[in-house]
């Protein structure tokens, strides 16, 4: 096929699709407004940092060690400290849910020992509270040379020195948002044409499947990238997530992954002729796997072997790794090249399948 007619057809159909996007405000809301709303809501709503720990302390001896511990907890913004005069009073407060953890100094034959009691109803928060309390106590011991003799382990956190969970959550949200907007935007395109009765007129035009494919992808690619720009602005300037790797890597990998999602949406749209069914399939086949199997919420290293195999057979996990490198670490050229090639392969695969689907629709 000659290039000039192809470009003319793509330009004309893309112009028609762009005008329809402008008239149909739902596409703008889905591609631009929804991403910024999601990154704001989830950025503040999802937080793996432990805060507002209601800690009770019972130090009946009130010695120098007890004073140092209590001062450390009271000057830590993560704790809300309540002092109790006796063990019974502290236990009653723990049973009545006034506090969620209790630190008690106990007398022993060798002097004293410290016991930590934690409300374990929420097991994940209980684990984080235990780590936070022992971390503060270890810092006090290190500062005042109260640790046991021998080897001393001094932890240092790389790439996220202050252990801010938003530095991990926000890049993960970009994966989820691009997955949702990409598949939903093109997942409704052909179904909307069939429901409105305009597909017959489109099929009567002398266009190729490639021209139809490109005209349905390009306007929504630009619209979704506009939403991505807003998300990146929120990530860098609002949440202050650093870009220590490469902005070019983040942009290129985002474009590749968006092409993957747009291809998936077109395949879904080509199979179904109902916008409702298309939206449900888009959520089921793209959004939920990206949410559950990308490593965003659950650590894949702790997942069963079969779940890891499914996760690494899907595109989101590779995009997630690229964003981690682009935002927080930099380097890792071997990992970057491998994941970029994998995403490129997925983009070619899904766009090829979408092109075949368009060809089938044209012949009907």
C-alpha cells in the first residue's frame, strides 16, 4: 500500500475521532481528569507508613533507661504516648482499645527486662508497630552505648533513605492508572461505533485495516499521555518523588506500556459490541491483574510459584520494574534493556492482534 493514501486516511479518521472526543466529554474525563483524581486519592489513601501508634508505657522503677526510652517515643511523631502508673492500669487500657501497644518494664533476677504487648487484631499493623518500637529502642541503645557487647549491626537504607512509602506507591499508581485509562479508552471505541450505528458507514469507506487501527490509537494515545503528564507532575512536584534514574527511561517505558494497553483495549473492543461488556472485560483482563500481580500491593517474592509465573507472563510487572529504576535507583542497564525489549514485544504482539481484529471487522 502506498504511504500517501494511508497518511491521508489516518489523518482524516484521526480528525474525526478527535472531534468525537471533544464532543464526548466522557473520554476526556477518563483520559485526563480520572488519572489526576486517582493519583491524588490513592496517593494519600494508600500509605504503608505506620503512623499514630497509640503506645502505653509502664515504667515503675523510673530509672535512667526508662526515661531515655520514654523521651525517645514522645519526641517521635509516629507515636502517641500514654503513661500508666501500674501494669494493671496499662493492661486494662490495652483491653479496652485505648492503646494498641504497651511497653512494660519487668523486674527480673538480673535486674529488669522490657516486655512489649501489641494488639494483634490487625496482624500487618501489629508487625509494623513491633518493628517501629524495637527500632526506636535500638536507636536509643546505640546512642547511649547500652547494647550488648559484640558485633553491632547499623542499618542504612539506600534509594529511599527516609523510608517514605509514597516513593514506592506513586510510581506503582502510574502503572495502575495507565492500565485503566489505556484499556478503557480504546476498549469502548469500536463498541461505541456499533451501538451508535456508525460502524456500517465506517466500513463502507475505502480504508485499510492499518489506517483504521492507527486512527483509533493515535488520538487516544495523545489523550492518555496528557493524563500521564499530569500524573508525573503530581508525582514530582506534589509528592516530591525524586527522579534519580532517567526521565527519558520513564517516558519511553510509559509510551511502550500505553501502546500495550491501547492494543489490549482494541482487541476487547473488536470482540465485543457492547460498551458495558467492553468496560467489564477491560477491568477483568487488565486492571485487576495489574493491581494484584504487578508487585504494587503484594510482594511477588512471597507469592506461590504459580502466581509468580502468571505475573511474569503479564506486561505490568516489567513496567513496574522500569519505573522503580527510573525514579529511585538509576543504572541497572541489563535489567532496563531486558524489560524494554519485553514491553516492545508485547506492544508489537497486541497491536498485531488488534490489526487482525480490525481486518476481520472490515470484512464482515
